[in-house]
C-alpha cells in the first residue's frame, strides 16, 4: 500500500462522562490496538463510542442520541458536566493532525 492509498489513521481518543468512561485518553493508537481489562472496565464502551460517532454522521446526532437513552443513560453515573468525545486523526501520513471535538450538554 502506497502512502497515498492508506486509510485515515486515528491517533488518539479522549472521552469524558460517556457511560463507564468517566475520563479516559487513548494515545498513539496503532493499526492493531488491543484493549485489556476486567469485566465492566469500559472495553465495549470504547467501541460504542465509535458506533455512536458513526451513527451521528450517518443518521444524525438526534437519532443516535435517542437510541441510547439520551443523557439519563449515556452520562457516567454521579458525574456532572457534558459528555465529551475528542478524536484526533490524520487523513494520510505526513498530513496535519485533525481534531474532531463533540461536547453534549443536557
């Protein structure tokens, strides 16, 4: 695969107040990243963050939001503040880092 045909590469993910993910940052994400941890630690929730973002782009924020029970179900228990998802990626090697930031308030 030449540099011009490589897919965009996610470099980091930051999530606050999304279900079990109260405040996490995954940095230097590689093409093969493994998530390890005990049951209930948030591994599946990381994948749901990506599914939520995909649904926001394909169906709109309102539909993705409604499917997950809105703030009552999505915000981490006993937490205040907005739900924040920040994704950094590069379109191609050597291109500038792009930041996508989504903050949802009640």
